[in-house]
């Protein structure tokens, strides 16, 4: 489908989703964003749903301003995927050992490494700039500086919620590695700190929603936010790269005889800010639950823990600010999923996947998400499908 244009206060709302299917509270958030004086465009992805201030699944282009809540509190959250030389025939019938080895190598939930990971000891990991990256931590907000040691030990860890590590098989039988994570708690704390700062600024006092508070260009507050934002985005990218290196190490050890090799890594943020130019204007584009899909750029659009995912190539649709969806998108809240589904439902919906099937992950059940095939079909003018991959091992945070 192409987009549907819905009237907005300052700019039209371009939707790659059926407006009738979007929850009322999410539609109101989109209309709220369209009232902001700095907004120059708003594109809505098929996986749109309610979020803090701004919806998840929205791309907001502003001139001379940026809204922290339109980035998402897990700054830099995103995906990485790697195609391997292994095939489905190389995998054992019982995948429980492989899952256990992955869980041992990559801490999940609130877990962290006992000592910071030394990137110099990771096979194939480029550690250039590592010292400089941590040196820049001294320049971030005072409110989080005491978290330095924890941030170092959490580097290379999965986190919780909808974050995951997977071993997948594509339609042609190739084995893929995939993971989803962000900037861990350090990014969340930086985001919440800056949202609090923005809400107190005079120019934000008359906004329809205080969570849409913005920083404006050429102010100390904007400079401080941009510094911390870009550091957290880099943290998230490093975090995924280290986890992928740890995951590759597991695969090398478990499949020694097959001597696996790995293709170049595909990596895509889906909670971030980028400086981009459209219609002759330099804009700050926030993608909250959306990936960049410029012409020829590879991206990853995951489904749920039982339905598979898509590797895609962007078509460079400027009406969507060169963007696409970041996943299937939730169709019900976590609490609603827990009320509606049982562990038996989870077992049925994840049949054939080596994963947790206990009450702690019922809120991540496939039935709580929109059908991924429908989401892909709604953005055929945004991306081209390169491969469909289906998980056989899923490690949830």
C-alpha cells in the first residue's frame, strides 16, 4: 500500500497504516505531534502504537528542535543480523545446549559481566576508538556519571523486555544470527534526565502534552542533549557489536567441524536521531520504532518470538523520510497479554522454537503482536524483502 494522508494541525500525517486500526490514544499522540511549531513532517509506520509522548512507529522531522520523547527512552535501540555459512543441516536436533551456551555468554535481564568485556580479545571486533569512547563519558550529564562502572559491565549484555538473541534459518536453508538490544539502562537514564530538563524550559510550558517538550537549536540544553544522545547511540551500537562477537564465538566453538564463516553484519538503530536534508531543509529526524530505509540500505524488521523476521533493502521513499517499520509492533499491552494468554498458549505459539516457555515471557507471546506479514505488506513502497528468516533458538531478556 501507499500512505494515507490524515489532516494534522501544522503538517499532514502520512500513514502507512490503516487509520481505523490505530488505537485512539495513539492517534491523539500523532495529532499532538502535528501541533508542534518546529515539526516539518510526520510519517507513521505500519507497526504504530501508543508510547510515551510520541507513538512507537513514528518518524518526526523537525527544524531547529528535537523532542527527546520522540527518540524513545532506550536511546539507540536496534537490531543486528549476520548470515553464516552454516545451513539447517548443520544444526543438531536438540538445540537446548546451544541455547544454554548463548545464555552463558551473553547476560540477560539485569545481569552484567563480572568484568568489562575486553574488545581486544574478541575475534574480528574492531576496537579502534574504544578508549576515546569511554573517555567521552566524562562529558555526559552529571546525573549518570556515577554509573560508569555499571555501564562498562553492562556493555555486551542483552537487557530485558522485548530484547532477544536468535539463531534463525532463512527460506534457502541458511543459518542467520540476530539480536535486538539497546543502550541498556545508561541510555534510559540519560533520556529521562533530559526529558526532565526539557519539561522545565519556558518555551515548553504551553504544549498540549508535556512529554513532547523539545530542545531548540543554539541553546546549552540542546548542546548537552545532543552530546549525550550521540554517545548513547554509539553505546548501543557497540553493545550490539560486542554481543554479536560473543555470539559468533559460541557458534565457532559449537560448530568447529563446520568451520563457520560470517558475512558482513547488518546493523540498524530504530530509536535515534539523524541529521538529514529534505526539500532543501536541514532537519533533525527522530525515528522512534522505525529504521532508516534509504535506497539500497539494508534493514531488519523482526516479528515476534515465534513468527520469524525479514531482512529488507530500503527503497528510499522520501515521503516517509527514507524510513520503514522496526518490527511487527504490539497490538496489546504487556498487562493485557498476561491477562489473555497462558503458558500453554505460549507453548503452542512457539512450537518448534527452543526458548523460554514460562510465565515470565507470556507478555512477549506472538499473539500480543501484529502479524508481521501484514506489516511488511503495508510498506511495499518503503522496502524490498531480501530474505525471510525463522527462529529456531530464541533467548529472551
